């Protein structure tokens, strides 16, 4: 989080275990926070006793009703994996805790001429895929979800979903899935998020083999599959703003983000 990033306090008012690895947190009392309305928008989350943030998708947002000072309510769906700063916190009874969140940013940008939307992702991408599918009511939405839990009912009914089991060992198979896609005809929009190394391979495939225009897809590395605790998290916000100001495409900006996290 940079000194210039807007930050908001919020209180955890509910914690619900949606499935073995997914926990829904309701954060209330957000005074001054505004949603971008972009369906894959994310915020930085700083949990008590920490100064580093981790990034989470805004699964839903209810602006304040009545007095704006009452603050709005934000819902995040958090993956609890083996070991991690937020994972360890979110695995406990945290109702009543105060957290800090940063302003929202989003990158989903479907071209006006798109006739279809394809979404591919792992468990960390589920909140964004659900919200995107909810927001795209005028085009066919096809989803490939590689998740370890039974999340039937999590994605809206308008989406045609293929559920994939993650391999018990080793890397996700999402790169193979993307290479085998039978692409619909005409112009469309492809959105994907998951483990960073996989996402880099997929970007290359889309650019070199499929020769998609960069405006036709967004592929984002949401987490890094390294064994040790992440040395630091890099806030996508400033990289996003700098990239936009420099006239870069979303693809170029996400590649910059991956590079910054590798440094
Ligand atoms: C724009 C954006 C939106 C995101 N939205 C969501 C969201 O809605 N929900 C969500 O759960 N995550 C989301 N993520 C991913 C999340 O920020 C990372 O998974 C983050 O590293 C989790 O933090 P942690 O404190 O639990 O683990 P960390 O302390 O960051 O990492 C500890 C260890 O766990 C490993 N690790 C990190 N994440 C995972 C994982 N998912 N599975 C297995 N191993 C992992 C790391 O390699 C590291 O070795 C998003 C990321 C971005 C950039």
C-alpha cells in the first residue's frame, strides 16, 4: 500500500464458511469507500497486526443506506490455503476485528463488439467470475473453474460452467484447458486469473498462437506458487495508475505487475 492510496477502516461483522477452502467475510462501516462498478474490482486488505496488504475481489458492495456516515458493506470471499498471512487470520473467529482496505480498482473491459465472454480461473478467481457473470446479462458466458471444493450454486445460472478438479500434486491444468478451447466465432472477450506462472504461459499462448488483440483479453496472476511466505506483496494500484497514465494496455500493465513481484 502506498502513502497516497486511500484507506478505509472496516469491521468484520460476519464470517461464513462457504466450502472447505472458501470463507465469506462481511465488512461493515466503510465510510467514504466507493465501488468502481467494474465487476472484477479488487481492494487491498490489511488484517490486524500486519502492515502488508493482500488483494481481494469485491464480491459485492452495498452502499450506505440512510446516513452515509453509517458506511457501506463489502463482501469478500477469501481462499484459505495452507499457510499465509490472511489465510491464518481468516481461519479464526475474526468477527469484531477491524481491518483496513484500500480503494477499489478493476480491469475487466469487454470490447463493445464482443459477442461472447469466456472466463477461466481457479478458486481465487471465483469471486470475480461470479460477479462478472452476474453483470454480463446480454451475452453468452462460458466458465471453466478449477476448484477443489463443491461450489455448485456459487456461479449464476446464466453461465455455462465446466468444473475441473485441480490435480492433487503439481501445477494447475488451466494452461492445457485454454489451449484446448474451441473458440466461438466472431469477436469476444476472454478473462482469466490464477497462479502467476500459469498466467504468463497463457498470455504467451493468446498472443503468439491465437493472435488475439490485447483488447480482447485480460489474464491476471492472482498469486504466486512459491513455497516460502511471499517476501512482499506489490500493490497493483500504483502500477495500474502509472500504466494507464502511460497509455499501456491492460495486458502490458499486468505483465509489469508480474515483473514487479519477481524483483
Ligand atoms: C487483483 C487480485 C484479486 C484477487 N482476488 C482474490 C479473491 O477474491 N479471493 C482470494 O482468496 N484471493 C484473491 N486474490 C489472491 C490473493 O491475493 C493471494 O492468494 C494472496 O497471496 C493470499 O494471501 P495470504 O496472506 O493468504 O498468503 P501469502 O502470505 O500471500 O502467501 C503465503 C504462501 O501461500 C501461497 N499462496 C498464496 N495464495 C495461494 C492460493 N490461493 N493457493 C495456494 N497457495 C497460495 C504463496 O505461494 C506463499 O507461498 C487476488 C489477487 C489479486 C492480485
